[in-house]
C-alpha cells in the first residue's frame, strides 16, 4: 500500500474532530478552534476525503456564527464552498439545505430604523461597522455558493434560492440600504411574492419623498425579469405589489412609467413587435429618465422578437449603473 493511501486511512472519523472542536469553542477558545478547523479540514481535503472535510467545516461555520464569531464563521463558510468546488460536489437539494443552514446561522441584528434618533453616536458607529462586516461576510459566502451552484448543476445564473437568501440578508441587515443589489438578486430568484413584500416595505419608507425611486425600482425589476425571458414573474411581481398595497394605507404609485410597463407586459404575451416599438416611441420621455432602460429594452426585443442587438455587451454596464454592482 502506498504512503498516500496509508495516510488517508490514518485520518479519524470526522465526527471525532467535530466533537473535539465543539468542546474547544464551548470553552471559549473560538480563535484557537478556528486554526484547528482550518488545519484539520485541510488534511481531509489533501486526502480527497471531501465529505469529511465538508462535515467539519459545516459544523465549524455554524458553531462560530451561533457564538457570534462572524469573521471566523464567515471564513469557514467560504472554505466550505471552496471545498464543494474542489470536490466537484453537485448542486442538489441536500447540499442546498446544508448551505441554507449556514446562512440561517448568520446573526440578524437590525439597526434602528431612524439612525438620527440614537443618542450614543459612538455605539451606533460601532454597530454600523459590525453590521457592514456581517453583511460582507454573508455576501461573500453566498456569492461563492451561487458561483458553485451555476457550475455544478443550477441554471446559468446560479441557484434562485441562493439569490433570494442574499437579497433578503442585504435588505434586512445592511446599514446602507442597497436596494439595487437587493433587486438584482431578487430578479434572479424564484419568489416574486417575497420580492413584492420587500418593495412594499421599501415604498413605505420612501414614497413620500422619493416616489420616482420606487417607480424606477418596480419598472426596472419587471424589465430585468423580461431580460431573462421571465414574463411570468414580471407579471406576478406587479400583481402581488398591488395586492399587498391594497391591504395598507399606501396608495399605489401612478406614473407614465408604470403605465408603460403595464402595456409592455401585455405586448410580451403576443407576437407584437410593431406595438412594442410604438410603446417605446410613445413613452420615450419616461424611458429616457433611466438611460439603462433603452439597453434593457433592446435585450428584451432580442429575447422575445429576435431583434439583433446593436451592442450586445453594452447593456450590463448600464444595468449596474442603475441597479448598483451586484458583486
């Protein structure tokens, strides 16, 4: 038997290490445990015992996060995804559930809704810094998981469920509401109802002072769905937003842009390129408010009507200017 094989056989069952490391964490030595998680899991990876390495890293990430050690937990969470890639582990429901358990272990500590009402400025500053680190750690983990899922079994955009998780965490935990990133990931998800709830919540915060921001978000969200050929969720989103607003005291926004989107969705349900072009001309003033809309509509014309784009790569730069970089 080769030395390589004997070395693989010498490794103890993963559960022995999991129990030993859990004891170290429970004794309060989270940093010491972190180094052990990294070194021990590396041995299993070197021996190509990916399943055991994954079990150790998963346990460590969840434990560290549960103990409030976000930096340590996020690092192990990212290593967990790296090991999925190294082991060429396929994307399936079982692995998705394991990724979700790590995500659920990330702390959720919402900041005060009105930051200016807080008296202790120094404490608030510390809380904001902690929240940013928490969001950055969770985002790095989930973005890596999305890339893994796209490569090993999900569709080309990555797992819709993972996009939803990332959108939710950014919206609920970020001290600087980056609604562009939230929208980007929700439109790559599979839950327009949850997305609608988020938009209605956001509308309740901005509708009195920045109504056009909401119009742009709702319109851009539907257009982003259409850019992916997803007419169903584009329709579901606006219907769900209307339904949820009816149960509140918020008035549904009325604008030319929303009227344009309504007609656009109807046009997409039939082969009506002349009507599509007429809508773009008639509502040009509303579309012009966001230059990215023109590029996005070009992409929709290609998806639904086979119209060749003038600049196939140009759309993405403008989308990210409008929605905020998703990376």
